[in-house]
């Protein structure tokens, strides 16, 4: 049976000892996404507090 490259064994991911979750959370893409989601949630909370709905076209 052939082994796939990148799977199985220590150092298969280039010697990085961090877990997959740590790698994802530490990535710039994740930070940007989290910032965007946080901004949107804050905006929706503000709208609900002040009673201003989204503008309709």
C-alpha cells in the first residue's frame, strides 16, 4: 500500500509541531475572517439597540 505524501508520521507537515487548529487560528485569513464577522455582529447589535433597520432599495 502506498503512503500519500503529507500524511502519517511526525514532521509530515514540514516539521511544524503546532496542531492543525493552532495553525488555522494563527493564519492571517482566519484573523481577517474573524475581524469581519465581529464587525458584522457589532453592527447588527447596534442596529437592534437603536432600532435602525437596514435600508431597503
